[in-house]
C-alpha cells in the first residue's frame, strides 16, 4: 500500500512540475525592429551582425521598414528577408514626400520632418509587437554592428527598458560619447534641481559618469537611444516616440524617454558588450577589428619599445608601470653595452617577451629602427600596440582606464600629451615647449589587412606609420611624463646628437634645438 501511495505521489509531483519544466524551456519571443535608410556597405555589416546573434535562449523575428534610397540597399534587405522566410516582414512606406537625408564624414544632418517620420516608424513597430504578443521588442539602428551575445545580455538585465551601449564621435575631431545621458538633451553630469556647481565640478561629474560606462555593468540613466530592448509589460503601457508638443528637446528618443519615465518605467544602459557604430563610411575600416574582438574576447595589448644603455636610468620604473596591464612585450635592444637586456628580462619575466638584440646601433637612421620595431611587433599578432620610449611613464590613472579604452570598439588610436620634465618634479612649458597643446599617438589598434606607410626621414620619422593618422582617434586626458630631458647631462648629450645628425634642422624644429640648453627655462610643478 505504501509503495502504491509513493508511486502515486511521484506521478503527482512530476505532473505538477511539468508546466514549470515546460516554462523553463520556453524561449523568449523577440521582435527585432529597424527603420532602414542606409548606405549599402554599412547595411551589409549590420545585417551580417544580426545573423551572428546567438539565439539559444530566445527566437528572433524581424520587422524592417524599407525607406532606402539605394536599390542595392533594398536588395540587401530583401535578400535577408528571403533567407529568413516567414520570420521576417518588410514594410514599404509611402515615399512620395520623402525629404533628403545627408550623412557625411562630419555628421548626420536631420530635418524635423525626417525625425518624426522615424518616430512614426518606431511606433508602428511598437504596435505590431503588442498585437502579436511578443515578449520583447528590440529596436535597433541600421548602422550598428552587434556582439553576438548582445540580446542575451539585455534579457539577463531584467529591466523595463534597457539599451545596449555604443560610442560615437558625433562630430569629427571630437571625443567619443555614449548612447546614454542623465538628463535633458544630452547632459552627462548628475545635477540636482536648483543645484549650482562650477564648470570644473561639472566636468568631474561628467568624467565619473563616462568612466562608469566604460566598465561592464547595468546603470540607470535618464535617456538612451539606438539599440533598445523593451519588455512586454512596458509594451502594454502607452510608450511612444511621438512628439510631445510642449517639449522643445530635439530628437524622437528624448520624447520616448520622457514619456517612459512619466509612466514609471525605468531606463537602463547595459555596458557589457558595446556595439560598434558605423556613423560614417570611413568607420567601416574598424569593423573587422570589432568582429575579431567579439570572437577572441579581451584584446591583446602589446608593449613595443626600443632601448639602448637604459639600465641605470628610468627603464625599471617604466616597465614596472606597464606590467599590470600589458599582455606581451616586444623590445629592440639597439646594441647596448650595459645590462639593459638583463633588466628587461628580470622585469618582464612573467610576461611573454620577444627580445631582439642589434649587434650594431641604428640610431643614426631612426626610420630603420622604427620599422624594425613595428615589423617585430606585428609578428606577435597584437590587437593593440603601445609604443613607449624607455624614459616615458603614464600617470597612475592609466591602470584604471586602460581596459575600458582598449574595449571601446569605436576608437582606433589614442593620442596623449607628453610632458618634458626638466628635473624630477617640474616640466618645461613655454612658447616652444607646449605640452598642454600637443597630442601624439602612443596607443594604436593594429589592423592586419592595411598597407602601412611611413614618413621616410632618417630623424623624427614618428614612432608609428603615418597611416594611423587616418584612424578614428580620441584625445585622451591622461598624461605621460617624459624624463629624457630631466638631467643637465642628458640635455647636453641630446643637443650634441641633434647637432650631429640634423645640423640644418632639416627634420626637426631649429628653435627647439636651440632652446635645449636655455639656462632659465619656464618650469611648472607636476600635479597628479
């Protein structure tokens, strides 16, 4: 009797558990919606990234609004739809009153008409997702390239409305900024109502916010755009991109965010897997590096350095400063006569070290030495190359920021300011030596398929090929301390070297050469 009761109880438990097991195995049903008016090359990368999305825990349907001008773009979209069959729908709007839309290398130029047309397209997708009972609506711009795990991570965040971060240089030659903000049009400074703060404090708060977004996490924000997952409960509310008539903020995303907040919905940004934004056609060059990063994970950062008789100078401090964040090192010893090589081996004993020793010095022909360093470095298959001289040291903040920097898919080169120290505590600053104004490349993403061209001069050829100046760059606020001029004997030795190797100042600045031995230069105390 007891056995029969036990068997009945077991069957009852399995029966009761069946709906739970079935529910756990059920995949979330997601509608991916995108209004598309895009250049073919950019659209092709966007669609390819959708194909790479991992769909183990969800199923995707697609809803495109084809507002393309280009017949090639129309065909790309139709080919994608044909491949997905019944899982993809394309809506063709009336284009009889379409306004021009210009995207150039400077920026995107939107008219009010186009802004609210896109708003109506997005609202159409919201309504379709509601009617069809989708668990989520994923709205995405057609110039983004996604990490394969993007949607999984957004679902895992378990937020009402959560957007995946991407970084954009909204205007050429400006810094990259995120697809999220804290308040108003695009304010990235946390500011309470009626609070008055200085410009410096506003800058510090904005820096804190931006630094937070460069680390993996989920953060509450006041505004978001471009790559947004909306859950089912939010879809049931009156969310909309429609214009709010008594709000002057520009752009349909602001009006969506204001309305969502008024409805009591939270807005969050997810920074685990930043998307790559092809904001201008020139940024197509960075797509392969982004895909490589998605495939292999953490980018490989390789230190590249030329050394010669540095054992008793600054080499040990320099290597100690970079050890915590480099993955590999390539060092050319240019015929040292001291124990420089031993210092390198000691300080980098736990890091893969590719050491090349020149039997004869090449310092009189700098271009050959720089090319040698570059060629040896790219053999190690780096993702990023950091080129430092043996007397250059970053300020300590680099250790907290370097990971976010090399994970930013939008930046291909980082430029820094170099401060020339005239003793151990002060750097030189005057009309000739201008550390606050001059930025130079030190950290560059390596692209294997590019033909790199150099400035072919025997002196002052640059530490990187000239080609990198065409890359998307960011001017970093981080500073580098240069101790190569810090001792009188070093200044005299450099002055003599330039007089010998470049007597007519053919490759360098004659005024700077002549100022090296100034007896009373203007010096400024260094402050961290």
